């Protein structure tokens, strides 16, 4: 089965992150690396983006360190 690739707009929609944050995290090695799909086009493997989302620590209403 082929892996699904998603473009930046969909990555932003799935993660809730901005373009600049995605590229900054990618540069730090925290976010999955994009792949080139054309001379001026990049995409991400959807399963890698989903793994990133599932493994991020949760913060918010339940935080104890306020």
C-alpha cells in the first residue's frame, strides 16, 4: 500500500501549527521532514504527521504547573 502524502495546508490544518512553526520545528528535528514531490513542491507523509500529533505532550486545562 502506498503512503499518503499531504501538502502544507493540510499539515497546518491537522496540527494547528503555523507555517513558520512547522519549519522551525522541522529545522530543530522535532517535526517530520518534508519530501520533495516536484521542483517547487514539498509534502509530508501523513502517517509521520499523525505520529507527531499522537506523541506530543498534552498541555492545557489539566496543567498542574500554573
